[in-house]
């Protein structure tokens, strides 16, 4: 499944990843960890929402880090690096350091140049997408980050709810990607479930699961955690009967720890975001 992690194609992605990890470490040293992680997870969530129609549905571009042998899985990894590390970390860094429009334009221009460089290096291929779209939309994205952070700071109820939901969804999608690679999950239609089908259906499933988990998280008590687990198992069995999810007893046992973790992390996020002291 894997190629060499460090190779000619993956090296530019590795360099960018290290640079952005430096940014987030620096930010964590400067700011309160809660504000950093909450805004970062929200920004990743916004980026994932954008990425789903553009990449998963309409195939605007394809990344080529050449880490996985399967080209589609490899392309999704490149998208995750872009939308879960590079762009959201920059947006969070700009917002929490209160950087004005000159900095936003500068970062957008840098990404515009990087995108063109990646095209020349043949580690990134565009179809109907154009780098100028990146230059324009990144500026908008940076201002959305500012606006949302202000709403979170003022403890607007709608912003806290969105942050809670997006945080759950980001963690769910990321872990489901790993679980799919380990063959615990595979969504699709028909007898053979393709990777393309999986990455179209999985985000929808994750969105529904995250919404239900968010609603359940506001209720205290172990009974509510257990009822959420039963509900999730029922969802899996229903999707299996429809042929959308291939499931057997062994795979159900493999996915159960994932669901238990997500149910309790959803509750934990609720308590942190709303600053409540309640029983689990």
C-alpha cells in the first residue's frame, strides 16, 4: 500500500508540513491552547466543507504526493495535508495574531505561488480549477476565520454549536480515513466498493454521525453514551442491509472502539467548549 514516504514527489509536501507544524507550535506557545485548538478545528472543518464538492464530487484537481500506491487514496492524502494542515494553520495563525489585510494578501500570494510551483513539479494537477481561484478564495477564508473567532470570543451560541459540530466532524473524518486504509470501513454501492465511492459517501456519513453525536453530547450520564453506541450500531446494520457498508461481526468489533472514542470525545468537547462541569 505504501511507497517510500520520502521521495521526489512527497518532499515538497513534507517541507510544507514541517513549516506549518512550526507555525502551530509557535502559536501554542503564544496563546491559550483552548483558543488555538478550537479555532484550528473549526477552520479545518470549514476547509473540509469546501473540499468535499470541489474535489470529492467534481474532481477539480489532484494531488500527487506518491506516498500511497493507489492514486486516488494518495490524492486524498494530499488534500488532507492541504485542508487539515497548510491552509487552516495559516488562517488560525493570522487570526490569533490579529494580522491585517497585508498579511492575508501576502499569505494568499505565497499559496498561489506554491500552487504554481507544485504544478511545475508535477506533484499537483489541475483540471477545471485555476490557481487564481486559490488567490481570491483564500483571502475570503482568512476573513471568515477572523469573523468566526470574534463570534467564539463573544460566546455566540450559534458559533459554539458550529465549532462543536465541526470539531467532531473533523476528528471523525480523519479517523475514518485511517480506518478505511486499515480496511475497517469501506462505503460504496454494488458488489465492489471503490475508493471513489467511499470518499463520496464517507463524508456524508460522518456529517450525519457528527450531528447526532453533537446532540447526544449535551446530555449527561453514561446511559446517554451507551444509547448513542447502540444507535450507531443500528446505523451500521441498516447501511449493511442496504449494501452501502460491507459489515460482518469481526468488522463491527473493529469499529466499536472508534465509536466509543468518538462518543466520549464529543462529550469532552462539549464540556470544554461550553465550560461546563458535569458528569460524563
